[in-house]
C-alpha cells in the first residue's frame, strides 16, 4: 500500500472539517491558525492533534484528536495560556447556549468520517480554498522558527508561506506566533 497524499496537511484538513461542524452547530465565525488551532475572536477555542504511524512499504495509520473548549471555568479561560490571545469556550462564545456535548461529538465524528473517506485519494486539495478563507495568520506579522515575516497564507501542500525581508519561506512544521502590532 502506498501512503495517502498530503499527509503533512491532514491536521489542516481536520481543522477545516472541525470548523464546518462548529459553524453548523453554532454559526460562530471560527478561524484556523496554522497548523492546528481553532480560534474564535482571536482566542483559542480548540485544537487538532494528528499522530501518524507508517511503515516505509506498508500501511499508514492516522489518529486524529480534536479538542474543543465547551464549558470552562473563568479561571481556566482567563488564566495564562500558550496562546497569547487567551482561550475561550463555546459557552462564552455562544452567550451560554453551547451545543450539547453529544451533538458536538456526533457532528465532529461525522465530519471526520467524511474526511477519512476521501483523503487517501484526494488529499488536501478539496480543503485548501476553505482553509484560505478561514486563515487567521494570513497578512499578519509572525515569528516562525526564529525569523520574522508576514504570513502569506497556506500553500497547496499545507506549508505556511512567510515572507521575510530576504525571501518567501515555506514552514513545514513548528510553532508560529503572531507579533504584536507596533
């Protein structure tokens, strides 16, 4: 068996389908921060984690985890977070009308099942345009791998494009932070 195409972009595709599920249930304007965060109003609402196990000439297995803050205490959402903008939960974002956890879980599972059905054959291409529409980083000044530049968006292969003073760099993985506006 060969490995599915665009494995590096699987977390981004999962982010797109998770965003769809959240919008379906809440109508909130959810954004995606490369490579794996779901944001509402500049605050972290959730994230995606993908674990891959692959053999060089054998099968490939992916485990995709999606975490969404549904109802957190103010101490948790107001406390210092790895995300500079802080965190938010669905209860706060929806005016204390979050979807039930069961409805959220079922909608996310359906979304992931749909993603997995075609991703091995179709890859990231069917998710790229929607990601571009929801891209939180595009046009922002960022710090990526020790250099500063402007995020230009996500390429068709899922890499982040960052324009520095010297060149356009393709970021394959890692943490990207938004620079404070001066």
